[in-house]
C-alpha cells in the first residue's frame, strides 16, 4: 500500500491535474482520492497526507470540500505528517488567495498531526491569505490562472522537499 494519501477536490480540473503531477513524482508511494467520494476511513491508514483544495470566489472551499470538511475531523492524526496543496487566483482575489488552506488547517491544527511542507510566499502577488502562517504558505501554492508556467518547477521542488520530510 502507498504511504502518501492525496485527498483533493477539483471542479475545473486544475487541482486534479496538479495532483497528478505530484502523484507521478512520488510514484508508487502515493495514492490519490477525490474527496467527492472519500471518507475519514480512507485517510486513516496513511502516515503522510496531502490535502489539496482550490480556493473559490472570495475565500471559499471548493464545493466537494464543503461536504468533506467534517470528515477530516474524524481522523486520528497522531503520528501523521500533513501538508497542503492550494490553488487560487492571486490577481483576481488578492485578499483571499488560498484562504481555503487556512479554513482546512483550522479544523485539524490541534488534532495531533505534524505539519510539514510550508512554502515561501516570495514570487506571488497577493495581499492577504488565511493560508499563510508564520510568513509561509501552509503548503504548495499554485496559481494556474497567472503563473501556470511556474507550476511544474514548483511541484518538482516541493516534492523533493517532501521526500526529505516524509520519513
């Protein structure tokens, strides 16, 4: 069985596409689940978890995540390492860029997980984000609307870092 569980929601396919790149980079170590049909039981066996959610409109969760958010609170995170993948539009929504990550993090931050994979805010044009803690994004930040040409390099660099942290 894979060691890394990637749980994602995707409406237009951007998040699913980036998750595919991440899963390919990890190879057999990663398995992905669309949250529209996943449960806490699907998450429980994984020691390493990536929660992937785009931010919609003015800081909202993607629609499948709205239904799934309660499930993540049922997981026992003791001994697990968790990180995030967020997609958003920094130019269109500079005041709420990647807010969904902060919304998800608030639900599990006190549940015993160790959080890894923080990502620098350098190179992003935004004004505010609930997805930023201690000056860094909670996980990989992707802006397919304005910086699509940077996605592959960011994924490659982030996965290389996670391979060191997921041990």
